[in-house]
C-alpha cells in the first residue's frame, strides 16, 4: 500500500496554539516514517522532552505531536547565547482510513518518540492455506 494514502502531514490540521504572553515560536521535529504490512511507525526526534511534557493526541483524523523542552537554567546563571529559542515542538499528520487510531502505541526514550499505528486487520496481508 502507498504510505501517502495512509498518513500525510497535516498542513492545515494544526492544533490550536496555546496562548502565551508573546508570539509563539514552534520547533518542527524531524520525523522518519516507515511502513510494514502491519502498520506505520513514526520516529520523531524530540530531544529535551520528557514523558510528562509530551502531548500525543488524536483530534478527528489528525495525529498531533506536541512536546515542551524542559530547560532548567542553573541558579545564578544567565544564558549569554542560546541556539534554541523555542521550547515547543509541534507536528501533525492526517491518518488515513486504513489505520486504527484506537490502537496507537507510543514510546519515548532518549529524545526519540516512536509511534506505532497498526493497519486495520482486514487490510493486512494474510496467508491463505491451500488444501489438496
């Protein structure tokens, strides 16, 4: 099956931004997408995000990834230079009808978020026994 038909990046399907005191900067995490006969696996690079600062949810047929970087400055220290100015990762994907959104599994380890989305059972390949 073609992955494009099952999972596409949501261009207009972004979550409602959280309001902050100033303009919000958002980081777009790099995501690798793999397809097998069993389903789709996404691996998102989200360094600095802990499990309690991660929000993974389904809204309609959109998979939304959102995570906040936990930067804790040392006491009595101020940053002279910061390469990372935004602390919010955000990315969204539109799920195709071939995928079972209710059976999504996710794991976060060492800054990598792995999301497994199975295909519907009736669409998975199966071996047919031939009798003689």
